[in-house]
């Protein structure tokens, strides 16, 4: 029961420089981010299959969860 | 000279004298272009103590070596002048297509000097350059006049122009272009209005010399490829800067009711996806842009079409005024654009007036009978018009919140949200010390785009006051404005996260000069120190007091939202400044030390 977290490039430092990381499904995005030691408040956008999801979205099996942090700024 | 249009155009509005001279090679070597050219010319050519609205002040419009070439976002144009809003340095960056036409007309900078005796516009059509009568356009809004000029000359002609706000010398008037792009901040449009210059129409057909065409194509392609392959290209393109609206609300950075809080209870109605669904018609980009952040919108309710609103306008004309109707924000955006006033300063001024009204400092006899409560949409529309036309309460608000609050007194200075007289852009900074310092020390006043450090606050701890935060702010101040020097857009780096080193071979291929980002940051630091000198030269007694933020951020904690009860201590504000000055090599009063100026090779600029 796994899914994939695919963070924006600025967050890859939290996952050893990789493009993506395999995580367990069944947890919220927020819980999963904490597990990965990524502060949820850094995340501006969560996208699954092209749809925006809240951070409390429960990750489903096979999901590819894109998480965007605005590190560079406006 | 490779990468340059090759000439500096001077236009004396008083005499009608117009001439070009070759762009000095040393100027290009030392200051590169754009903002760098503007800072150099401002310091050298505007005499000490010049009235910002007088004949001695000048407006410098500059492209950069990337402008007009096939590099992502290479459509940025810098407008520099002595600010009528702050009395210090003003530099506003504008996207669109204007700067590309400058290069195609063989021009790197346009220097506007003197004051015309009647309204005119400047036509630049390759070598045909002349001032023409603009009496028929004076008094009209920017949208109608740009349309008229486009119809008169042709779609390929680019127009930069002012609205009634600039004509009426509102000190935060902007310059408009392409029906929705602005050089927004610091009153660059006011200076154009003071010179009675309604518009510049420009068209060129020349090519730009490039040092190594093959390498330029290779480097340009690499940049575009990186943009096209970026993870979040589709999301950034879909929402543009409104991606951050919900995030700012969540973390307490969304200005709410004159920055009294950083989260808005009705903020959801303003979020990017809501706006996209309700009002956005299509995306709109600038020259050479692979990730168009502009959103062209329609409000059925108000019958308006507008480019925007983007995040800053949503923050200042939405939540900051207690307005949660995205269609109303879009219409307010259109009014400000058409009248030619900066939506950030305007939203601040109206927010300040609304707080005065709710606190009983103003009553209806002060507000021309308007019930100026937060959330009053119709009153907001009225006030935008009154500011631009300087009518009723608009006369006071048109002075900006620093001067207006000094006149009104009664404690209203405490909630006038500005630094150095420039109203703060749309990030509430009650408990975000790096972002607060970025606003305090920004070279034009409280603007975000030099150093956007708020995520760094969240990464390392938002109330921490440590040297690393200060170093981050300084690094961003030296680095980010270099995009405005080069004539390119920073958002491909900011939003798409492309590797900034991809610009290095592109710049070398274009100019024939190898510069690393270390080299470029040194130029950025030099310009930063020069603009600081300008502030000190123009404002006797300039010292650290000028760098203090609005008291709201160290005295008045939000009563709701994500930052409820949180505040930055005043002693921390001072500690931040101490650290900043030390790391900058400045005195403890915030002035570049003689040693620092020598190190920066700026001693020739000492008065």
C-alpha cells in the first residue's frame, strides 16, 4: 500500500536529493510530510492527478502526490 | 557592443531637444544594464536636493543585455527616478514587450529630462523620434488611450503611458503597458506626469548583436527546456502568483484589515483556484515567457475585463480592505490600472483610512459621506477614483500613509504601514523576522521583490533573530535584483526552480563577457550600496530611524488567525538592524563606511 511523494526541486534536500520518495498510503499529506521532516507550513500547493488537495487529504494507494513549496518567493 | 541596443536616448521635454549617444562601454562593464544603469544615472545626473516633480529630476528607462532576446522572460524594463513618494531612490520593474522594442530601436536607456509646457507623447520609430501633441489623450484612462495609440500606429508598436493619477501628480502613480502591466511603485508615473509626458510609443526593427550566435541558441534552448520540464509548470501557469494566496492565509502573512492580522476569515473566497474558476478567461505572458503568470479576467457582476488581479492586489485590495469578493477585487484592480495608480499603495491608503473611520478618528464629514467601513466595496471603488483625481478625502490619501498619518495624528501613525514612506506590499510580518528585515532595509521602501525571505522564516524558525537570517536577506538583496539589471524575469527561477547557473552561458554568449553569479552578486552589492548613498545624500539626517518598520509589527499583535498574539519585540528589531549593518559593512547608523565604499569602488560617488 504505497504512494509517491514528488516535491518541488527546492524540497529535494529533505529526501536526499531524489526526485521522489515512496511512502505509505493511508496517512494524510500533512502527516507524511512530518514523517519526511518537511514542515507542512512550507507547502503552498498539493496536487494529485491534476487536482488541488488539502494537506489533510488521505493519500490513496498509487497516488502521485506533488507538493510545491514557494522557496524563491514572489 | 554585443547584447546592447548601442545608444542612450536623451529627450529634453522643455526644449524638445532629442539626441542619441553611444552607450558607454565602461557603464556596461560596471553596471551591466537595467537597474544598474538607472542607479548610476540617477546618482550622477539628478542634482542633490532636486524636487522630484521639478525639471531637474529625470526618469531613466533602461533595458538589459538579456532584453529582447530569446531567453525566458527577457521582457523586463527598469524605471528609475527620485521618488516623489519617499524622497529617495525609486526603481520599478515592468514586464511586457516594451523593453524588447527599445532594443530593436537600438536604445539601451531613455533619459527623460525637463518639463514640457503642454501634454505630449514621445514617438520612437527606429530613427524617427519626435514629441507629439497629446492634448487629446490628457485626462483619459490608460486602457482607452493605449487602445487608441495601438489603433493609430499598429499592434506591433508598444506603449507605456500614465493615467489621470500621474497627470494629477498622485505620488504613487504608476506607468502602464500592454493593458495590464505596470511599473508600479515609488511614483515613476508621477514623474512622467510632472513632465507632462502622457505616453511613449515605440517600435524598432533592428537586430541585436550577439557575441556567439551558436552558443546563444544552445544556452537559450537549455533555459527553455528547463522551464518546459519543470515539475510545476502547469500549476504555476494555471494560477500565477495567486498560488500563494491560500498559503499566506494559512501562515498568517495575508494582510487583513490594514495588516491588523495575517489571516482572513473569508480568505477562501480569494484563493487562486476560486479566482481561476470564477473569473479567469485566459493566461497572458510577457515577451519570451514560457510560464505566463498573467491572468486575464472578466467580472460579469461589474462588467469589467482586467489583467489580474495578481497576489499583491488580492492582498491589498481584498483581505486588507475586508473584501472577500474576487470580482470586486478584479474591478478595483481595473479602476486602479485605468486611473494609473499603484494598487499596493492605494490598497494601503484605503485600509489606513478604513481603520481611522472604524476607530472614530474619521467620521462621515471626513469621508465625503462614505461609510468607510472595512468590507464596503462601493466605498472602495469611490476612494480609488477620489485618490486618482485628488477629490475630497482622496487629497489626503493621495499623499501616502506616512504623510497622511502625520497630518491626522491621533495615533494613526501607529497603523500607517510603510517603511521610508513607501506602503508595505502584501506580506504581514508580525512574526517573520527575516521578511520584516527585508522590508525594513529594501532600497525603495517596504517592497518585497528584492528579498522575499518569508519561507526562510518558516524553515528556520520565524521568531529567531540570528546572523544566518540576516545573511540570507542580504544575499537575496544582492542576487534577486540582478534580474532587473539583466532585463530578465526572476519568476522562472522563483517559481519553476530552474538552475540559475543556466543563465551564465547565455549571458556570456550574448555579451561575450564571462560572468559567474558570484561576479553578478558583486555588481548587485555595488548597486545596493550606491542606492543607499543616494538616500543619505537626498535626506539630511538619514539614519537607522528610517529603517524602522510600522509599529504595528512590534506593538500590536493580531487578535486572530495563524499569528494570533505573536509579535516581534522592538529590541529584536534593533538587533536585526545591528546585525544587518555589521554584515553590510555599514556604520551603526546605517551608512556605508568609507572602507566599504572603497571596497565597492564607489568613492567617486561621495559628495
